[in-house]
C-alpha cells in the first residue's frame, strides 16, 4: 500500500506544479513533448475562448466548434508559437481568425440569441468590480448579455477582451490588428454604451 502511495506521489507533485507555471512555460513543455502541459492549456483557455468567440458568432454550437478547432491547431501547430509573443495573444489570434472565417462562410446565416437551447443565459465571467455589482444574479447576467448583444460588434469585442478576458491594450491591439489608440477609443465608447443600456437596471 505504501509502495503505491510512493509511486503516485511524484505524479501528484508534477500536476500541482503545472498550475503554477505560466502559459509560456506550459507551451514550451508541450513543444518538448509534455502532453499534460497541453491539457492544462486547454483547461485554462477553453472557457475564455468560448466567451470570446461567442461574441463574434452569437451561436453556441458554432462557438464550441471554433474553440475545438482552435485547440486542435494548438496541438498540431504547437511549434508555430515563438516566445517573442505572449501565448494568450497567439491563441486568441488563432480563435479570432477561425471565427472570422466562419462568418465569411456563413454571412447570411441567422444568428441565435444570447441564450442557449435550454433558455439559460451564456455566462461571461468578470473580475471587474464595476461589472461584478451588475452581475450578482441570473437576472443581471441575462440583462448584461442582452445589452452586450445590442452594442456594435467592434465595440463589443474590444470590451469583452478588456473587461471580461482582462487582456492588456497591447494584446488586444495585436489580436485585432488595430492600433492601441483605436482599441482604447472602442473600449471607452463600448463601456459608455453598455453603461447607458444598463442604467435602468437597479439592484
């Protein structure tokens, strides 16, 4: 029995260590053949990428497919990543390009609402204090999703990347291939529009 525990101990330590590694350290490990590092990257990014892609497509199943395709590209194109850029910028850019390709292929497709087939709102996590106060219950989440859906796409994507995914202005600029000044302008205008639409919501 003790022999089994000793055998499992190093593996457990390695798994705990994975959670302390940066994204860049994990992708380096994966490039060197560590499959567990890939699994950890998928775990970290599948939900944030889904929320990001969903804002482009407004389609639950299409967004899931794009995220899955993004993770496949991560697996098959791992050596395309170079440490000169942040891993988050690289993976978000892949997801964005796949989403834009999907949009181009389905320009006339009817988009779905901000709710899934079970009538549940798509939850977008946030660590911003100003937004947390508005997202304290399911009704607030529904209202936030509805208002986000009403904001022009160029503002909506910028706000989601900054306030929900917590990326830097520089990262967003690289992902969207737009100057930082334009990014800041879009975020500010998007926040103003979102705040105006949420003004009627009272706790």
